[in-house]
């Protein structure tokens, strides 16, 4: 081998030595293009029958045709989703750029020059040149970069699908918030009427000397307080309407019509298995694609330690110089130039390769963390659903008893029963109002949590 090297040109000998050095530098840990997670066979919070395959088209489960229509409008007109679609198209063009790097690059140029002189006749020169450059993918580095670009595009597709899913869920939640605000507004109107009626009774009993003047003041205070609460509820309703209108791509004028009936809520829904969640959620799909892309980038950085071969050729004014690209001496010179550059930049290139590998390891940890967060979202939503269902059962009892107490206290005052206290009526009314508002909010909480569960499961919002 030493005899053979002694007969080779100096530039080629140095080049081969550099190749050996570069190949030695490639030894070491390689990038990982997939992650592994230990999963249980079922979600810990799942009840019997919930491990079945999740249903598609979860919007229809709420049995609210108006909400379904609203979600469709948001998907068609939301500006944020349109912007995401344009970014997806831009990412697709990036894959073309990646593939183009593996093909020859040809540049053409023309020039014209005219010289005028008093002593000699004018002279015109035309020049046409054509130059071509091609880097053969000897080690597969460009292929790795191409795969990385394609994987990033796959991640962008998953991101867009996730954006659509999030928009559908957020629109459904905004609709529920608006309906809840309408219910709270109606309850506030009812309270104003109730307190106004109570004031009439109190003033009548005061004139009959069965109540004190302070009771009248309390009654008037309640009327003023209920009217203030009505103003607050009206503002809350308008803000909820504006939030929904923005999601729909409309001007936020708070003029959208809604309903006073909240969507239907089923008892339980199938949640599937943890292993299927990894395949279904768009954010996890995007994370897997980016993990693969990081591995390809790390491999490309490793292979960048090897020499690059660049073939060039050109022609000008009809003088063909492309044939030089086939001249062995010319090839040796080009290779030697690339090798010399690699040796000179070896420290930087090795550092970039190590950095790319560490980045790959970081992406693996990010993917694992994201998967664990996804499982937490599902587990928490399941438990929250069960807890809110139980809370609603008790809260309905509170509402019923507080309403009965209000009727009894007002009746006692109206009839002038001995021991009837207006303060008792005020306390009963306060509890009834608070319980009514809490029940409306709790119903909305259950709906919001159910939508969050569907979002966490990553299922399709429409079946078609």
C-alpha cells in the first residue's frame, strides 16, 4: 500500500488520507429516528366499556345542528386557518428545493459590448456563456437532507390537521360559552323581576307595620344589585359573542344570534387505547416526523465530514469546455480542493455533527414529554368528567332546595306569619341565585371538558 501511495500524485495522496481521517471520524453513536414509550394496556381512569374504538365525527354527539353549522363556518372562513394553509403550501415548496439540490445546476448568461472610436471603426462583442455545477451524492448526504425536508413537510401537514381540529374544538367551546352567557343573562333578568316583586311585598308589609324600614332598604338594595348584575351579564354575553364572531371570520359586532339551550351531553364516550393515541393525535404525528427529520439532519452532518465531489463545466462563445469535466487530471484537482477544505474545516464540521446528534437526542426527549402530556390530558379529562358529573348531581339538589326556601320565605312574609324574617328571605334568595349561576357554569364546564377530551383523543370532528 505504501508503494502504491508513493506513485500517486501528491494531491490525491493527501485526499485519500483525508478520506481515511474522515471515515474514522464517522465512528461513534448514530442518530435515532424513532422513540419508544412504555404504555399501559388501557387508560387508568377508563371505566368498563370505554376502551372501545373512539367514534368519528364527535360534533354530532352533541346533537346541536346550530353548533355544527357554526363549526363548519369557522373551518371555511377563519383567517388563522387560512394562514396555516398558506404556510403548508410554502412547506411543500421547500421539499422541491431539497430535491433540486441533488440535481445539476445550470446557469446561462449573456453580455454585449460595443466600442466606438474616431480612429477605428466601431467594434461589437457578444458573449454567451453556459455553466453547470453538479455535486454527486457520493455518501448520501443530500439524500438525508431531502428526507429531512420531506419529513418536515409531513410534520407541517400534521400541524395543519391539528390546527383544524383545534379550531373546531375552540369554536364549539366558544358556542357553548355564548349559550351559557345567554342563560346567565336570562337568569339575571329573572332575578331582577323576582327582587322587584319582593320589594312590592316588603313595601306593602311595611305600610302594614309588619316589617321595619330597614327591610325596605334591603329590598331596594337587592333590586339595584340585581340590575347591576344584569348589566354585567349583558357585557359577558356580548364579549362571548365577539369571541365567537372572530373565530368565524366575522366582524366582532356581538350581533350573532345564539340559543338558550346548551348542547346535549352523553354519559360516557369510548376513549380507545393508549397505543392508538400515539397514532391518532396530530401533534404526536408531527413530533414523530420532526424526530425523523432530526435524525436525517444528524446523518447529513456526519457525512459532511467526508469530502465532497463537485463537477463543473462551462462554455462561452461556442468554445466547449465541458469536456474538461471528463479529464482525469481535472477531476483529481477538483477532488483535492474539496478534501483540503474538509481537512481545514474539520474542527467546525465535527462540532456541527456532534451538535446535530445532540439535537436529535433532545428531540427524542421532547417527543416523549409531548406523549406523556397527551396521556395526562386524556386521563385528567376522564377524571374531570366523572367529578363534574357527581358535582352536578349535588348542585341540582342545592338549586332545588334554595328555590323552595325562597318561595317559603316570601310566602311567610306575604302572609305576615309570626317570626317571618326578611333577612331569611334575602339569604335564601342569595343562595338560590348563586346556586343557579353555579349550575349553569357547571353544565358549561362539563361541555368544555368533554370537548377537551375529544381534542385530547385526536378524533375527527366530522365523520365525512
